C-alpha cells in the first residue's frame, strides 16, 4: 500500500475528536450519535502525516441526519498533492 494516499477523516466535537478510515464510517457514527452528541463542530480529511487535505461541510441531509461534503483541497506550500 502506498503511504502517501493513506487518509483518515477527523471529526471534532470540541471536547474530543474521533478519527475514521472512511467518510461513510464517519457519517454513520455522527448520525448514530446525534441524540447523544449533537452535531460536530468540524470535520476534515488528513493524510498519513497529519496534513489537512480538505475540510468537510457538515450539512443537513433532509432526513434528520448529516452529510459530509468535501470542500476545496488545501494548497499549502511545496507538499500539496491532490488526491485522485
């Protein structure tokens, strides 16, 4: 496996953060815990070195849950590489 494409989704609830392997896993956790934890403050994608790739918009899915929508890639210095 190439380490430069390993990513994780980080979900920030303010008092703690959770990390997930996929967007689907993060979305399922958020939706499954809305009664207990409410909406997260932020969510973003990081590479294996901890560099932020992009922020997710946390939006209402219209069915009482949330959906994570990827934003624009973060362009930061010489290490910017878009994920394909």
